[in-house]
């Protein structure tokens, strides 16, 4: 329960992402427990509405994203006045006058934080109580209903999809699952979930998007055959024209230049991830991404710019140098 995670929470008025939009008054000082996507989105929104905001994160804020690109977003939020306390645990929650007090444990010791309103955005767990899963022979635990790669439960007549199976809790992930189940249940086609195909975007300003493997995951699997390619927004004419030069696009290329993953921090990162999600799902390579024609001036040119840099080391290859010299003899 929430009280086991944050003792005293059950006795304090608090909000979640489902009901905080019902507020009709500006929080004077919003305390946010959790520095994930929801916590950071709501923190920035309320700061822009004029309130003071403090985010408390037990580990690293936006910790599931690429750390270099997450740092760009966190720097922007801090510049706007959002206070972000990382590596800080919540020991207890209590009412303090007409507000709320959090007893915190940080790297430097214990301290308190007081505010007028509290948002709890520290993740969600599937609610499977009362569904009669045991009677149906469906295995589950506190993380959700257990499913195989084809989304079947331990009762083969029953599928489970979306948030209730744990993992990625996104609307588009549930839609992806639903499409697979329809193919399996109605058309008897073999299906298999591929989590690498599911992108995610944090809708802060600037946005933060991801698809596929992280740089660390790719290096663990492919070692020194991985190349990481970057393109800064500051080098893109559309970003310069719009005054949105804070940002970076990162491509993770594996053997033979195949796209393994991508991260984007910057304006319209979600739209760029759309393109890269398609590229990854079709097994495209850096050659493919360097070869398409992007209309000028658009942010899509960032993808080409990063992909083209994959070939920058080509002249260092002695065989390519020999071929180039041979071709020069023929004009």
C-alpha cells in the first residue's frame, strides 16, 4: 500500500496524475514525489502556472532515459525554477498546519520539505484484486498478470494486455498489444511482443524521446561494434530559425550500421521519434537514414546529419583510400 512506501500518506490529502487536473486553484508550493515522466511534466506545468515546485526523486530524475539527453531536459526545468532533489528518499508524510511536510533522507542527511499540495507520481501497480484470477488459473504477482510472448496468460483461453501486465505503461503500448491479440485470437496468426518497437516520449519542454536499445544496452550486446552518432539542434537551420537550439539527437548503430536505438532531447522530439520508430521496426541502416531526402528546413535533417556521420571514418580505411586513389586515375 502507499502507506508502506510513504508512511503517513494515507492521512494526507494528495493527488495523482488522474485527479490533479481537478484542481481549480494554483498550488502555492507543489511537492512532487517521483521524478519520472509524469512527475517532471506536471512539475514544469505547475511552475509555468506560477507556483513553486519541488520534485523528490529516490534515484535519478528521468532515470530510464539516456543520461546525457535527460540532463538537457533537467537543466531546462531547473532554469525555469523547478527544484529537483535527486537521491532523496521520503521517510514519512504528515500534515503541517494547512500544508504538508515531507521527512526526507538525502545524501547529506535528514531534512524536511514543506508545501501546500502533494502529487504522488512514483509509479503505479496493476490492480488485479477481485478479478478471480486464481479461480481462473491465471498466474499473477504484485507486478501484474503473467503473460507469454504471445500475450496469453497461464489460462490459454485468456489474454492480458496493457498496464495490467506490468512493463511499459503507455496507451500506445496497449494499442500495440491489442493488435497482436486480434491477429492471434481471430486470425490464428503467431504473434510475439517485441518491446524494442515501443517508443516513449516525455512531454516536457524540451521533449525527451526514446526508441529501441539504449547506448549501454547496445554496448553490452555488441561491444565495440557499436557506434554512437550525435547531431546537435544548434547545427540545424530550422532549430536556429525557431530559436530552439537546446537539444540533441543520438543514434545507436550496431553491426553493418543497423539502427539499434535512438534518443532525442529537444523541441518536437516525439515527432522525430516517429520517424526513427518506423526505421527501427523495418531494420533500416545508417545508409538508409543518410540516403532519404528531408525537406529544408526541417528538424528531420537531424536524422540525416547524424546518420551521415557514421561514414566519417571511411577515409581512414586503407582499402577505401586505395579505391579512391584508383578512381582518381580515371578522372
